[in-house]
């Protein structure tokens, strides 16, 4: 099929209906659109067509990604979405025209920009869906709390029922706090494109539920006097059933902070594990001497004092084992004067034979 035969409302070489013709330069190339994608008809000359095919080959992966992102818009029942797909097809055709002018690198840059714009547009819609899912779950939880508080817990006035009502109220407060956190951080929150709307919806639902559970846990810990929490001069401890507004504020804070309760539970678990794994205090040996009063006052004996004590103890043992002062000199141990070496000085009085140490 020749380039000149490409025309609107006609068919291409594969028999596919041609909807729009963007560029047509016989006998070199033509760029047109079908229901499924933007196509290029190569030159009539075989060598030139082969060169054009090699030039466009590196662009095929990103072209496929763009087609995957806008395929749902092409076949949508909404005219607005079909118009979006047509607009992006027009931009892809312009990028292919750049490549056909022997500027493949510039064409890649243009195609990457088109893909980024499509991802941003789909992510923007995904954020809106995220907020819708979070708001619906929040309203469902609040409605459930209202029904339970009104129809099941209202007739009773016991202290136990009051505590249970506080817990249900904390669920509603945590839900409000979680939704407030989502609404504030939605622009910075990592959200997938609307093509993965199931994952986005699951994340929104879990975030709200986690906020509600965190609020209930925190209020329960305060009711049990396990922790003390104060806001300004108001201390939220002990009298929560009588101060439902304090409990509500506490629940909203717990639902707003994603890491508050998990961090608190991790620290509590680490402290409990540390106490369980702590080694018992050392038992002194039977021959170990008690520490001196100064050592007890300081928590442990001085290392210097201990070294001096060990040295003196070693000297005493040496003296007891090697000293011959208390032993009589045997005849074979004595040394005669004739065997002694010459020496000067001395004393006039005779002296007792010296004792030798063998």
C-alpha cells in the first residue's frame, strides 16, 4: 500500500479503519489514528522504510505504556474521557513526527513528558477516589457508633455501660482524626493511579479503621491508668467516663497520629521483654570478702583499692611459704669460713654461722 492511499475513513494495509490522518508526506510516510492507537505508514521505497522502522523501534516500549494508560479512555462511554484519549493521541503523533525527522532522542523526551502528564492526571483522580472511600468508611463507622449508643447503650446508666459508651465514642473520634489526617496529607500521600483503584480503596479503608482502633486502645489504656495523658492543665486519667469531651479529644489525637499508638505499644513490649530477659543479680562466692563501707557507698569497691589488697595478700602468702626465720640450720646447710669469699670490713666479735637457703 502506498503512502498516497492513506486517507480518513479508509483502511490501512492491515484492513483497520483509519479515523484521523495527522501527517501525510507521500512517498515518505504518513501518521494516522485508528480506534486502538496511533500508527505510522512507512515510505514507499523499501530501503527508506527499513530505516524508518529501525528509527521507531526504540520508541515502541514507551508507546506501549502510553497506550496502556489511555486505552480505558478510548473505549469509555463518557465523551469527556474519549476526548482525553484523542488529545493524547494527537501529542503522540507529534512525537512520532519528530522521530521521522531523524530526531529519535527528541521524540523520546516528548513521549516521556506525555506519559508523565497522563500519570499525573490519573493520580489526581485516584486521590479524589481515595478521599471518597475514606469519607464513606468514616461515615459508616460514625453511623454505627450512633446506632449502638442510641439503641443499645442509652437505657442503661451503670458505670460499666458508661465506660463502654466511652469506648464507642472513641471509635468515632479516632475515625474523625484519621480522616482529618488523610485530608491534610492527601497531596503528599503516595497514591497509585486510578487503574489500581482497588489498592487505593483498601489503603483508605485500613487507614480509617486503624485510626479508630488506635483511639479505642489509647482511651482504654488511660481508663486502666496504665498511662497518663494530659492536654494543657486537663489531665485525661481516671475520670474519663465523667469527661467524655476529654476522651473525644484524646481519640481524635490518636486517630490523627498514625504512629502514636504503634510506637507506644512497641515501647511497652520492648520494656516488658527487657525486664523478662534481665539477668539475676550475681551471688557472692563463699570465700569472697564483703565490700568495704566506702565501696558500698559508691555502689562498688574501688579498683585501685582492690589491686592493693590483692598485692598484699600475695606478699603475705610468699612470706609464709618461703621465710626460714623459724627453722633451725642443719649441719649440712652451714657454710664454713674457709669456703667464704674474701671480704673487707665486718665486726670484731665472733658471729654465728650464716644460714644458707637452698
